[in-house]
C-alpha cells in the first residue's frame, strides 16, 4: 500500500528519503486518478524496500501541491536525493511508471 503523505510529513518522507520516491498527486473526484491508483498500490509492493511509493491528496494538502506547481492531476513526481528527477502528467500505464522508477534506482 502506498504511503499517504501530507503537507506536514512531506519533507520527512519524501525529501529526506535515501531511496527514490514516487509521489502521486491525486484527488477523490478525479477519474484518471482513480485509474492509476491501483497501479501505484501495485508499485508499492513491487518496489518494497527499493523505492518509496506515496500518494498525496491535493485537496487536503494544497501547500505542497502549490509548491511543486501541480496544476493538473494526476501528476506523478519522481524524487531522488530530495530533488524532482522526473514528472508525468495524466493517466499512464504501469510500465511507464515502473520504467521511471527503474531509471532512478
């Protein structure tokens, strides 16, 4: 299961991680977000121990979403060493998400 991150714990979980981090910016009302949600959950199992897979509800956490310029959802940001290393916008296949994680391992 993906870790729920918030404005309060984002720095600790994402920016201070020693592993690559995927952050799925989503909202409950977003259809494409619900399409990739199960894929993100599967990636959490697939990359357990090698990468950190997280989700952030943009409606509940507007500060972090604004900080990273999230204007469309779903947006997936990939972090390495506390920096944004890659970005995907829109619903994409699991293989695309996995290949972006693999590139950061």
